[in-house]
């Protein structure tokens, strides 16, 4: 391998790791608790899915990869697509531009997700894909609902409520007087 390629792979892997939240923060056992009502369930789900987006995406990809252990062609396809995930989603510091248009992270994630599922379905492992996606989504959703959000530090751009919080509105529906 050339030195330029090695340094480029190193840079991509470091950038991909930088977008992940610390696993200790994600898996903090003291942050787990039962939500008190449906409003808290939806608030936790929205905030955790936003805050831990890269971690949850990686968890889903790992579940999908593990479901393909006995399908070598699908694993090769998956690994090629995983490289696309690393380059187009995890390792970017700046927004992706396609034909002069800026593409948001969520759009990139959805497109890569659809491409991943389609490629694996076309390799005739559709049942494995469906089951692993259901299991992965269930794991991520359960964690997002049971992980408290009190200790998360989010700015207005990261918050699923964005500018609403700066207008005096609490995500649980309570309003504050400014």
C-alpha cells in the first residue's frame, strides 16, 4: 500500500470515530430509568436518536453484519457498502455536496440505508435483512426510550426541537415565562 493511501485510511477512521459519542455515555447504567408518561417516552426517543445518531447507526450495521455470517457473497457486498458508509456518513466534517446541492446528514443516512437494504435483498438474504433490521430497530428504540436525557448536553442545532427551546417552550409541552 502506498503511504498516501495509508494516511487517507487513517484520516477516515479517525474522523469516523470522532462522530461517535463516547460508548460509556451511551451505555451508562445509571442513566437508565422508566419513563413516567408517553410525553417523556417521545421526548427521550427524539433526543436520544438525535444525540446518539452515529452510535445507533453503527449498532444497526453491526446487527446486520452479524446476520450475514453464513452468506459470504452478502458479506462482501455489505463490506463494500460499509466503506461507503465510512466515507459518506461517518468520516465527513463538512456537508456533502452533490451537483452543487448540499445534502444533509439525515438524507445521506436514509439513502445509504436504502442502498444497504436493497443490495442485501438483491443478494437473496431478504429474510435475514428484514429480521436483523427489526431486531436492530427494536434494540435502538428500547435503549432510546429507557436512557434518560437529563445528563445529555445538546446545543440548539443538535436538538430535535431546535429553535423551539430558545422560544421558551419546553419539549415536554410546558411553557416557561421569559
